[in-house]
C-alpha cells in the first residue's frame, strides 16, 4: 500500500514539473514578444525620427524659398561626431537630433538616411519608410581607382570625408582613411601624380585670405580661377580642395610638355627654359614665368586625361595658400617663422638638412607639413594673385632666412619674368 502511494506521488510530481516548465516557457515567450521596455524604446526611436524628418522638411522648404534653383540632389550633410559646431553635418540642419542619433544618421540627396549598424533599429526604420544608407554604395576603399567621384565609405562628402575624384585612388601614406582627414589624405592618379586634401570646415579652417607677412593680402587683386569653377564647391558642397603634394616637376611627354606632382629626380637653379626636352624629365621645374605656370597647371587635367566634368586643375590661388597656412598653423607649426620645417638658409633642427641649397621636391620628410612637401623654403612658388603690375609668389626660398621670408610671405615679381628661384604648384578642384 505504502509503495503504491509513493509511486503515484512521483508521477504527479513529474507531471507538475513539466506543466510548470511549459507555463514558464509561455510566460517568457510572451514577455519577449511584448516587452514593454523594448516597445517603449521602439516607440521613442520612431517618434524621434519622425521629428527629424519634420525638421528636415522645414529646412528644405526654406532652401527652396531662398534659392529657387535649389537642387535637392546636391543637399548632402554627413554624420556628426559630437564635437565642434556641427558645420557641414546633420547637426547643423536638424538641431533637435541627439548626439547618439547624429552619429547614425546623415542627409543624402535631401533625404534622412540611417547609416548605423544596429539591426533592430534598421527593422524599426524600415517599418516607417526611412532608408538604410549603408545599403546604398559602400564606398571606394583604399588603393582602388574611382570610376566616379565617390568617398571611401560611401557616406556624404564633407571636410572630414573627402571625395575621391574619378580616375584617382586613395593611398595610405602616413594617414589612415578616412579618420586621418586632418593629417593630409593623399590621392594619386593613374601615373603617380599626388595631391593632398585640404579640409575647409569654415570655422577652424575658413576659405579666406589672412596672411599679412610683407605685402598685405588686402592690397592684392582677386585670384584668377578657371571657367566653370565654383567657390561654393569648396566652401559648402565638398568643404575642401586638393593641392599638389610636391613643387612642380617637369614632364616631357612624347613631344608635349606637362607638369607633374611627383617627387623630383633632379634639380637646377640655372636657366634651362630654352632647352626643355626629354632630358629634363624629372627636374624640379623652376626658372619659370607666371604665364607658363598658369598655362601648364590649367592644362594639367587634360594632359593626363582627367574627366573634366568631374575635376579641374589650376595654379594655386592666394586664398588657397592662406587656407593651407591656417590649417598648418592649427597643427602647431609657425607660418611666420618656418625655419624648423622648411628649407631656408638658416633652417634649424630638424629641418637643417639641406645646407640652404636648392633640393628636389620631396627631398626630406623634415620639410613636410600635413603631408605636403616644400611649401616652406626650397623654391618660391607662383600663385594666381596680382599686386600692382606684378604677380605674387609665396613660400620663401632656400637662399632666404626663415624669419624674414617664411612660408606665409607675399612677394611680387613683374610678369611674365622668369626666375631661377621660383617654381609653382597646382590645385585640383572637384566640380
């Protein structure tokens, strides 16, 4: 009798445990499907995004009112890193956006796009019609030739996420793409010409003249720029521009002359203007007039087969030179005393490696700032700036002292005169 009762109790106990397990599973499943905390988070996220879209709609309406020719396909604003004033980023236009969301959303073609990595948030946004920006072009990557103007990561172009022009590739030369945007990101064309991105955020680095060493910028005439060039592409749309990494190198190409932005293989400080031929390929191109400098930089894009609907080249302007000076100055280098990083007669450590004599462009890494070689010292450089009847040149020279003739100096010389101490440098625009 007692054994029978004991057996029945065990069966009941087992059944009871099984029932409890089933009921517990049902409760857990119900909670996971109807989690009030998760539901509240989802609702708040969707509400916030709705507010962002409403604010964006007002921004676009204002753009149309102020500019009847406004093209919504060009209205792109990148993510915000939570620092600075947000210029050129989504935070500048959608002021209600949280810091966390500003790191996950951008404006592309006037639309709010999600570029975060949270799969749950992606599902929520799909339910309310917000596109996943990471599902559109993923970007170019490193060391790959661009077939269209694009960025490394596929996100909107800005000062901290530069456009890689069609026909160029991004290379890692002392920087990491694109996080090293403030250190001098380098691009290279199919034959090795290199250019460095100059970020123009409008605040820390404005696109403006400001250097006053020697000739005041206020007494110089406006820069000459090529047809079809828009300053707003530098200041607003792309927020930056490229300049040649090196002082110009002479390139004799099958009977035609073209300028190169490569490390020189030879140098000269005497006249060779009348004997420019294939024997001088690779020479630092000094002893050159402003007129020739202008012609060859303007023709650089076509001479190398660039797509001139995407990019254009020109002689660097005074505004661009001063903008680069501000960028360099922000990194702690002096632009009014460049002895420590330029090739001058009185260069000091670590730049005192050339004995105050002309060298090839790219001779020493100690003469490099923001990945750009030989802005200070070595050879003066022509710019697209006029003063009285002359043309302005910048940068100081190897035979000058770095305090009296530093990188920021403005000098003028009658055009179209030649000088053995003056070279030039190209700028590359995104059109």
